[in-house]
C-alpha cells in the first residue's frame, strides 16, 4: 500500500521505553500540509515529518509515535545557543545529505531506519544545535482531530491508481488536512446526479 503498516502496540511501547521511538502531538504546517512537526522530550529540536506518506494517516493534533529516519536525511538549521529549535522558516533549512531532494522525499522503505537516542549528540554539543531530526509516524497513540470535516467532493480521475475509479476525492477546507479518497458506496447518492 501507499502507507507503511503501523507497528504493533507492544513494539511501540518498548520503543518508547528504550528511547528508539518518540511521542508527541503532530502539528501540520498550514502553508505546506506535507510538512509536520512533533516536539519530543529529550531532543534538541522538533522532529520534522515531511511528506504525506511519512505522516502515515495521522492528522493535525494526533498524538503519535515517531521513528527517526537515517541521520543523512536530517536538515541543517540555525538556532540560537541554549534555545530549542522549533518549526523553522523556509530560509533556515537546507538538506544535509548528498542525495538530491527528490530522492530524500521519496520516503522509500530503506529510509525508515530508527536512530537510538545514544547516537544523537547531547543538547550541549554544537552539532545537535545544527541538525533537525526527520522522522516517520509509526503509530497513532491517540486521535486528536475532530471527526467531522467540511470540504468538496470530486469524482476521482482514472490514473495509475486502479482504485480511483470507484472512489470520490474529498478536498477539506482546512488546509492542514490532507485530501483523501472515499469509496463511492459511502458518498450520498445525490452527489452522482450533479458531481460538478
């Protein structure tokens, strides 16, 4: 599937306990919905969760468990000494890795490597102040978003996705919520009389 399978609850609890996973509330950037941040205790900067695939079906306000991605994908940032780095401005970041940006954003299975706490420099180290960890949601601990959204419906165009012909695209008014497909069987029949 498009999204990675969620980890087993027992594995998540163990990862949180031994600090190979981190938990926090997912905040989505209102101007770039594919960009999310989680503030996690024990890290000098917010974890960047970049790409809808890495959000792994989590919405704004959900409490999530996050696995850190390989250090080569972390971003450089500028922060003042002694201050925790929070969600940055666009000018403050650049890619750390040698790969091209598109390859890093691909979020393939091989980029889902955990980073144990011991491999992250301490908050006092200069390097910890210059790298923003990147991560992936591996489990939703608690749903924090409302269950009702306003938006528009549109017939999904047939394309690479074979399932799109029996689905309808929902575009939420709230820009922090990703567009998603709904099975036609769950759409009111009045919509099909006038889908435009």
